[in-house]
C-alpha cells in the first residue's frame, strides 16, 4: 500500500536528518574527509609545464617547459629528468608522431613591440640523438597534434596548417576567418518550460 506524506512532513523529516548530521560532524574526534586526493610523484622541472607527450615505447615523458625554453625528457622508470632539449622561446605545445620518430614543438613567441616576435615550429628527431630543426611561423601557434597519416596539424591565431616533419613542408588548409564565416548558424537551445504538477 502506497502512502504519500504531506509536504510539510517531508520538510520536517529532512530538517531533522540535517540537524542530526550537523551534530555528528561537530562531535569531538570527528575528522572531515579530504576534499581532494593526492596521487603520483611530483617531479620538479625548474619552470612551467605547458604540455606533455607520452612516449610509451621509450618509457619517456616529454614536457614542454614554457619558461625554461626547453623540452624536458623524463624517465618513467625513476621519474627523473634525463636531459633537456633547448628549443625556441616559450614552447607552448608539442606532439609525438604516430611512428615515434618525431616530436613537433610549437613556440609561442608573440612579443609586443619593441621586441621581435619569434613564433616557431621545431622538429626534434628522436632517433638522431635529439637533433633539432626549427622553422619560423608568421603567426603565433596555439596548438599542434598528429593525425594517423603522420602529418601534424598546427593551429595558429589565423590559420590551420599541415606540417610534414619528414621534409619540412607546410600546407595551409584554411584560415580561421574563412572557417568561421562558413560555419552553419545554430540557433540557441530552446528548452521546454518547466511545469509543476497540480495538487
């Protein structure tokens, strides 16, 4: 048999439960649960990490050290920095190629006048003792990611670029302005009104 309680009875019972809980929490010896958990090992890198890439095959983690102007290479076996690779100032994003041969790094060097901007894209050849080749970019890079085809997609503040790390060729796919202009307009969501049951 279903029995429906009046609304005021439900409110009173909920209030009593909250009061009991507050007394329990205020009791001596009560220890509140932690609000956040700490896990893993903190590894100092001497700068600000902007991005990471995991190299499972080699057991390494590549860290874009934004303020250190380098890529720190950390061993996963002992959580220590094995070496650091100098790159153009402010490495902001990096990506590991699917074949594990290349690490592509983009550096956000968008300095205000009177300093000269030095936005860059760098390729680190992982099988050649971390040899590096850098290319200038006209616009500040925002991010880089590899596709399954082995080409890196570089997003700058003005365009989308495909980069082939094997030969250094770049191809502009489109501009952000053109993509934005051709985006289908989507009307804002129209949620149904909330209706309450009558009593």
